[in-house]
C-alpha cells in the first residue's frame, strides 16, 4: 500500500485539516497546577469544538509543558498524556494523533500504540537540530523499531527542519525531506515556518513536494483563510492550531466559529 493510500484511507478529504488540542501544563511540568480533571475536561472541550467545526483529524500535544525536556519525558507525563488521549478518542470520532514535545517520538509511538491513536507527529526524525533545549538527534531507528516490536500500525508524520530550531550543519530542505521519507521511512512530511503560528515559505513547500512527490506533505504551522490557497497549492493538507484559538492566541481555548471560517475557506480551494 502506498503512503498516499494509507493517508487518504485515514483522512477522507482531499486536503485534510488536522486541528491541534494543545494541553495546558501536565504532571511533570514545572507549571503543572495539580488539577488533572481540568486538563481532561479542557482537552475534550477543545476536541469537540474542533470536530463540530469540521476538521478532519486531531493531534493531542503537550504544548503547555514549557520549558520542554530535550529527551524523554517523565513517566508521570506519559501517564497523563495516555489518559487524556484515551478520553479524547472516546469523546470524538476523528482520526487522532499525538505529539510529545520537544521531540520524544519514542514515547509518542508507545502512547499512540497503547491508546489507539492513528499517527504521531515527530518534530526531529532524521535531522540533527540545535534548539533551545540543546542539540536534538534523530530517532527514526528507535521509533520504527518500537513500532515493529509493538506490532503497531501507527503512522509517522515527520517535520523537516522543524520550527524553533536550526540544523547543526547546512542541509537543504529538499535533502531533509528525502532523508525523512526515503531513509527514515516517514509516512508523511511536515513543513513549518520558523516558529509556532508562522507560515512556511510557499517556495519551501513547493521544493519539498517536488523532492518527495509520492509522499503526503502537510503544512505544519501558520495556515489561515488568507494564505490557505497558496500554501495548499503544493501541500496535501495542514495541521492548524493558532488560528483556531479564541482571538488567534495559541494559549486560548478553541473557537468553534474560527474553525468553521477556515474550513469554509478550504472548501473553495
């Protein structure tokens, strides 16, 4: 089965839009306030708002856990994310994935496989990046080996030259995309801007699509009704967080009407 067959088998849309469920600080985070029940209710509320707004999929992410750990997250955070992900899966009917920041893709694969998620987002898959957490190294071997060990079918959506990071050595975005897709075995490729909420250069999206024409390419940040047409010209879908929030502020709750606004714009493309 081709990567496109798997991708469109998961998302029944020509240009699927995946909405972000950004979690507040979790157990294990310096800013966790001890109220796990609120975290669960907030995640379910945002997930339902995204589904009712018309998105095609969801990603649950520990966005509030800043400052992020460079490597593995702590056991209590793994437990909390597994619990919350399971609650979101039971409350909605959308294909759902998980992203464990900063880039703990091994824990993400374990959580997704156990809880029943369909895919993970991996921020640093085959690149070596300098970040505010330090140097983060590739993890493709570990992630795919764990997937095989667990007999899991969880898909890997991998960022190339991830946001909030710089490559340790010079590498073109085309090289990064080919490495992730053909050497790392990613099921889809994600192209982002330089930071959360920033849109990627449309030319970079085009370069990536031309470099890996047989692999789904997703916009990973900054999509909105004004730039959707140009960004989705060469991309096969998008992951959206910031625009969907109240007043467009990433820390806020999901605004159902803003979700509907973007989804309406997508239908005209």
